């Protein structure tokens, strides 16, 4: 706020109390997003698939087709998926190495 060291919500004066209460009660209302034309499901089982999804999402946001909030959600979920895929790959590699070691021991 101009000429104040406080923002609207943290101003200690009672000057804006009613406006603060009203603004606080409106917070988040009407901000939900409804996707009117759902996108077709796609297979996302590899890191390459996630990369393609993210590139497509970026292009849709840039073209004004996809709401930013939806794109942010896709980005967050993609990050979780990437971690899960990487963990799965690591487990598979460890299992392969363990099998190789076990086979080498049994042949010796």
C-alpha cells in the first residue's frame, strides 16, 4: 500500500478491517478450473513420454489452449512420475546386478 510500511492484510490499523475480512472470505472462491474439452488419455510410461507430455503442455499454454493452473498441475505430477520412473529403473538395475553376482557365485 502506498505510503505504508504494511501490506493490506498486515496493516495493524482497523482502517481496512471490513475489507480484509471480505477479501479473506472470498479467497479461493471461483478459482476452480473446469476443462470443457478433456484431452485424450496418453500412455506415459517412460522418461521420453514425460518429456513429450511436458513439451506438448508448454506449447498448449503458449497457444492459450490450456489454462496455466492445469499446466502447473501437469508439471507437478510429471515431476512425481519422473521420480517414480527413475526409482523403478534403479531397482531394475540393482536386481540385474544382484542376479549376475548370484549366477557368478553359483558357477564358481
